[in-house]
C-alpha cells in the first residue's frame, strides 16, 4: 500500500480572528476598513488618560479591562473596526468597536466595546471579552421599531462559528443566536488516533432583516487504521472510505430579536453534528 501524508494546521498557527464575510446585501452593514475620524473623540471612553491616546487606541491597556483577567499583555489596545448604529434602542447614537491586544492567547486576543454618544461625548456602555459579540462583526440594520443588531464570526484554536446578537436597553447581550459552528479539524478535542476526520467551514451567503443565509462546506472521511487528525503530518497506510465533500445552504429566520433555523436547516445541522 502506498504511504499517504496527512497535513493539518496546528491550532497556534491559526489566526485568533478568522473568517470571511462576503455580502452583497444593502441591509447588511459591513465593518469599516479604516477607523473613522470620530474615533478620536471615542478614545476618552477607552483609555485611562489622554497621554495614552494613539491613532488606533491606547498605548497602555485600560485598567477596567483587567478586573476579571488572569493573563495580560503589554501590547496596548488596538481598535480595528467601528460600526455606527442604534443597538440598544431607536434614535440612539452608538458605536460598536472591535479590538485586539491587552490579552495573551490563553485569554483570547479579541475584545469589543459598545459606546453611546450623549451631549456631545462618548461613554462606554459595555465591555466584551471571551463572551458576546467578538471577532469579525457586521451590522444587521433594523427596520420599523426594531433596533440594529450584529452578526459576528469568531474563531480560535480552529473552532468557531457565526452568531446573531441583539442588545438590551443597557447595552448587555439580550439574545445570542448560535447559527453555525465550524471547526478546522476534530483533533483539537483529543490527540488520540481516530477513525473519522471532518472539517466544517461556513460563509455568509445572503442577509436581510428577516433572514440569514449561510453556505456550509463539510468535508469528512473515515480511515482504517485510525490516524491522529490533530497531527500536522502522519505517514500511514490507512485507506480512506466514506469520503464526503458537501456544500449546503442553511437558512435562519428572524423571531423577534433571535434567529432560528428553518426545518430543512435543523436536519442539516443535526447531520453535521454527527460528523464530528
């Protein structure tokens, strides 16, 4: 039997913030590629003192970020995107800021902030780390009496997924709809040899106020004898069986502030979960 070489990425080679949002719908506000001029006025809501201000954030990490953190970094705070909207209620001038820095990899790089502008000044409503809206986030524009919400894609250590998030009036997360969970390989759970290897990737296909459509790409195969899917390379005489490469479409329908899978998508997600 001819030897095969299996190649996988190690988790620490993966970017903490991964994923692509490819959208052509006008109702889905994409992240700004550069910080807006208004960001200069937002820095007092983030940095401890004016001496810490830099163009992209704070050269010293703000003290409030470390209240519940065990591991920190001296890299400073860097904001990489600003989304303007009315996230907590209608007619509010607010901004959602995504950032990196201030934490080492063990704590997760990404952090985010929700700010509100009142009487000409920005103040901080919320700080998010580990939980809530993290990663690459874009705005779902509200309609009628419904406020704006977020669609976020966060990935770390080879696993992640898409979540739709709505805030309450105080700026805390009100609803968090887990849409699609992704993984680059199954081995991040175990270094033991396995008979089944699989990956799932996903990409936003279409978004409107009332629904979210996501393309899901599933790749799976069985091997005999088992291999270590986690290992970056392994020479083996294993044979492949039940190989599948499938692209499917998942549709999630709005229900008040949440998004839920339609009946076809429920069956699809159940099938994907079995492939882990």
